């Protein structure tokens, strides 16, 4: 299925961002007898939404082909790194969602139940897995983890609710990014989650993918690569707020966020959202052939540049009027500093104003250049 509409905002304004050619399914390991059989290859590319910035696979392989036609080969219990990570995540989620022995924790794409086992250890809670791969679900059952063998769809949610009741916590680790129908997912979460319940999701972070050119984290098994800002807007449609978000090094760079219906957003959410909004805007400009410079070698600008990881891959140089700064380099990012008079208006298309507190003044002063200015913290 070719992706023609954004999974989060429904916009049809998509553009090709990355093209890696044709590939087989990366997570389907072949048996010897399959070597003599035809092997299907699919286009592996990423498209970006011009409206909200969400990144998606440009071609979606049917979920049945990804997880049910062949034996699934990943077993989370075989990785000491995964076990240690799930231990930490379960301890944190138990505390944040205030899980007790009377509560139900449901894990989507629960694999062999390693993550759920940690919740039971820490809180004594009831646990339930929902896992589409039949061979993996059978292993989970043998491990003592009750598992519904199905995708996270309306049928699975109905069965879970009738047999086990509402969930105090719904989790998904490296699975939410495999789901293309985000609206169905959100509706099913709403049906299964208790009124005071929370959702804890961890997925590879799109910002890390882009910043570090991690093209090998792009798989046919995936559907989306997430930034915070589009997620915040999407979940607000279903009356959910992101009330905690953090970045970690798992899977080469992941984002973990918690959703609830009542809790107010933390300052951390706003901070991460600022970074993802700005970086998405800069990358979109570059993708369209734009050339960006920084305006004003300000101290506050240096903090912004280093926090966001902005360097010469995004900014050609930074300009300033002070002879004490011209000819030097920005600390950390090592972006060269040139004089304001050296701006080539025939080449430069955008200027990121770093001393945003005097953004209006600098925009007016440099308006004869005819370039577009970006002012951080300025509400649009």
C-alpha cells in the first residue's frame, strides 16, 4: 500500500525524504527450504508530511505479511540489554502510573512477555499481552503470561475488556511505530483504558534518525518515525495529554512518553516540543533546497544551538556586527562567524535569529536582504 495520507493529521501533502531502494522484510529470517522460493522485495522509502512533519514509510507492507505469514524471530528474553531496559522502564512506569496489585497492565506487541513479567515483579499487578505472532504468543503463554493472539484491534480489545476489565496502564515498546492506522489505535486505547489510566509508549526517535543519519533504523516493518510535536497534536484530538517525555539511548535513540486524560503537561514536554518543532522546520527548509544562516552570535543562541544539536550541516555560518566575534567560531557547534555585511542574499534563503529577544529589531534591520527569518520562541 502506497502512503498517500499522513497517519497523524490526514494531510495529503507528502514529499519523498529518503529512498533506500527495494528490500525484503528485515525481520523475517529464512528457513533453508525458503532459499529456493521467490523472495518478495518492497520499496523502502520515507515520506514526510508538509503539514505536521510526521515521517512515514512510503510503502506499507500488510501487517499479516509482516507478523503472521512467517515465524517471527525476535525473542526479547534473549537480550540482556533488553531485559535490563525493561526492568528500568517497568519500575518507572509502575511509579508514574501508580500501579498496584489490583491493577491490570496490558502490553501491545507483548512478544514473549518479558516486559510484563517485570511489572508483575514490581507491583504484583495483573498482566495481559496482546501479540499477533502465533509462535511468539505460545512462548508467552508457556512463560505464564496470559496473551491474546491478535493485533491490537477492536476484537482484541473487546476480548480483553470482557475477560480482564479495564487497564490501568497500556504499554507499547517499539511497536507503536509499526501501526499505520493511528486513529483506530487511539480509539481502541480509549475503549480499553480505565478513566484514571495511563499509556506508556517508547519508540525510536525521528530526531535521532535525522540528526545522525541512522538510515539502517528504517525497516519495512515500521510505519512511522515520530517527533513529539505531531504526536502532541494528534493525541489532543482524543483528549489525551503527553504529561511526561524523555529521550534515551535504547535502539540507538528512543523517545518515551506517557499519555493520560487528566494530568497537565510537564515543562519537559514543552522543552522537547520546542526542539522538535525547530529542528523539523530547519530540515524541511533544507529538504526543499533552502540555505540557512544564523543571525547574531549571542550567548543564548549558543545554548540553543548546542541543546538542539544544530551545526554546519544545517547552518552555513552565523553573522554578527561585532569585530570581536567575526572570524571566530561558535563554541560546541564550531559554526564560523562572519560579518552581517557578508550575507549573500542571492544564495541565502533563511536566517535563524539567535538573540530572539531582539528578533523584531534584527528582522527589520536586515529586511532589505529579502530572506525569511525564523525567530525561536516567537508564537506564530
